[in-house]
C-alpha cells in the first residue's frame, strides 16, 4: 500500500496504482520519486538515461553491482 504518493506505479496488485508496469509508462511528468526493486534497477536506469528528466532514485548502496556504477555515472 502506498501512503506517500497520490499517483504511483507498482508491481503489486493495487487498484489505486496508475499502472502495473512502470517502465512501459511515460515518465515525462515532472519530478518523480523512484524506488524500484533491485531486479528492475537496470531497466529503470536505462529508461531514465533514454528519456531524461529529473528523478530521485532510492537504491541500495551496493558498490560492487553494475547498477550502482551506472547510477553514480548518471549523477556526475
């Protein structure tokens, strides 16, 4: 259940969500808070690189993972 955002995507079954597959949606809606599951992190980061925009990404600090290196390279 999401109590922080009025509009959100989720991989869970939630009738209040705008959609279930966030990566397939248009993200050009202004700033977004993104907290993807680790299994989707690479897809999410690739989408951000492709579409541009402003995002806050919550990600685990796993410095040995390729997703971490990709995320850090995007902030420089």
